[in-house]
């Protein structure tokens, strides 16, 4: 019955919002208040900006747009508008204090839970299937990932802790798997909480290609470094070459060489670079250069999605590599359960029909594609989520990292960033034409 279906939606939305807030709380309670207002990197906002921005977006969409309420603190909207103020300028804004930010966000949440209990979940695209509630849970989780990046950039002793992910191993696995030529369905019109840029479902053709079974590992990337990959202009796109020259970049972010051994800084600790783990913190240019050095290329976004979703047995595209069921800890490294990617070859239960592993979770995977709208795209509910970023300036990343919550991760989910970015939890796998 519709009433029972609504109760399922309300429960799902409540769980997603509650899980997001638990993670926000963890990320903002594990350091002193002074660290919340500090700027740990000009690339990032102070953590306290993310905290109040989370509350402000929730107020704007769930209290004002959905429930028609008056603004509670209209004067702060502009302070927490990401487009008005670039990250580097945010520490100078009249920000709410840590205590005020916590109180504001929890006050908004209390009112939102009242709205969620009673508001109709039919009658407009914003509320159908509890979309706006799902969108706001995804928004908070995306900022939680951003805050985790800030934690990685911050100096000082570790503030976070988590058990290691399960082991992997590539013995017996082919280095690459084939995907035959043919059409497939890209994007979705069915996933209720899919964001505007994932829509609509449409047909695409892909020529036959091979794709790496696992993401490229640190060990493989070290071979590129040792072979002089960073000093050979042949492998680099011109803007990438310019960036590594100008900044003296010779290895992934957070790596350093000591006595001939590669070490890396990871959430307040330093450790030898684990050779069997997917490489992390590389720019699109570094991924692209590695692929060219290896005689290969990055997959296109369509190739990535076909490898992840297309089921040749049924001809359908599935929600995830393993099928239509939600992620579990046995299938993918998601949700900040671990503070690192799992070794290559982990999660056999998460393999896709073509045999590729770890397409979901572990590291965001750079693709060769620009972030562009699908045919039939319609901005919803606001142009600033996706539309203003379309174009050649941003490259698409797929699959999610260990820092992405399952609510903001699926086979159709699209992330994007500037090709110079390397503080994000980014890695890649390579491909080639068949
Ligand atoms: C989709 C991850 C690129 O963090 O800039 C957060 C998500 N949009 N608030 C970002 C987002 C508005 C966005 N990314
Ligand atoms: Fe935001």
C-alpha cells in the first residue's frame, strides 16, 4: 500500500540522515575546537565551515523548499554559499563558532525530523520517493569525505583510527579482462536518489576493450617513478608537465623518499608505501602519464560504467558490479570503515560480470572523460549541483573511495574534479582497445 511504502521511505531517509550526522560528529569531535577553525590547507575550508554549511543546505532544502518554512538565520546564507566564497577565503568570513555551528546544525536537524515524519512523499519531484531527504544525506556524506581529506592534510598526531581492510592478492587473476563490443545502458532513470547528472538512462555503444582487473597499485606506480616517469615529457599532457615542473612534483602526494625507500604520510602516521595497495592521491595528469608510459590509456567514463554494470547474460545494466543488492562489507570498501584502500584483488564478492574487481570503493578512479551532461539532462533541483561544472575543465571520477558512504555511491554515480587535483582519494585503472 502507498502508506506502507511511505513508511519504508521515511525509515530509509531517517537512517541515511542519522548515519551522515554520526559521521559528521565523529569528524568534528575528534580534534580540539581550535583545529575546527584553523585552515589546514588553502585547498580546504576550515572544518567548522563544512559543519555549518551542512546545516545551512539542510535548512534551505528541507525546511524552506520542502516544508515552506521561513529562514531561521537568513543572514548566514551568503557565508555558507560555496559559490560566493572560494575555499581559501573562508577562514576570513564571519563564521559561526564551533559551538554555534553544532547548535545550528542540530537545531535544523530536529526540525527536519519533524518534517520527515509527516510531510507527504508524493506530488512533486522534490519530495517523490523522499528525494530531497536522500539528496541532503548525500550532500552531508560528500562533505564528510571532504572533511576526511582535510584530516589527511592536517599536521599533527592521528585523530582518527580504524581497523585495516581485508587482504587481497592478485595471484591467479588476469592483469586485464576483456569487454566485448556492443551497446549497453548508461545512467539511470529508475534509481530514486540518483542525482541529476546520472540521469536519464540511455543507450551507448562501446567498442571492444580491455580493462585492468584491479586499480593500479603503488608497486606498479613506483616502477613508473623509478623509470624516470616524472622527468620524461613524452608521457605528459602539456598542462600536467607544466604543473609537475612548477611545483617540483616527482611522486604521488604525501610520498617521500628516505634512504631509497618510499614512505607516505597517512592520517597522522608515516608508513612504508604498501606496494600491493591501489595508488592514492594522484592527479588526472599523473594517471594519464602513467597509462601512456605503460602503453595504455585511461578508460572512458562509458567504458568504466559498462565494465561495472553491464550484464551480458541479461543484457541489463545493474546497480552495482555484483548485482542490484546494496553494498555490504563483503563486497566493497566504503563508508570510512577503514582509513585506506584494500590491497589489489580484495573483495572477490564484489567482482563485476567481466571479472574486474574493486570498481566500487577503495579509490576514486579517474576516467579520460570530461564531465558532460547525458542526452536529455535536466538540471534538478539546482543548476549549481552539476550543470555549472559541465565542460572540458573537469574530468570524471567513478566508483567511490573508502571515504564514500554507500548512500552516495552506485554504479551510475559521477564525481568530477579539476585534472590537477591530488588531495582527493583518487587512483585509477588503465584500459586499451581490443
Ligand atoms: C560532487 C564532490 C564535486 O564536493 O564539490 C558538495 C559535491 N556539491 N556540495 C563537491 C557537493 C555541493 C561536490 N562534488
Ligand atoms: Fe556543499
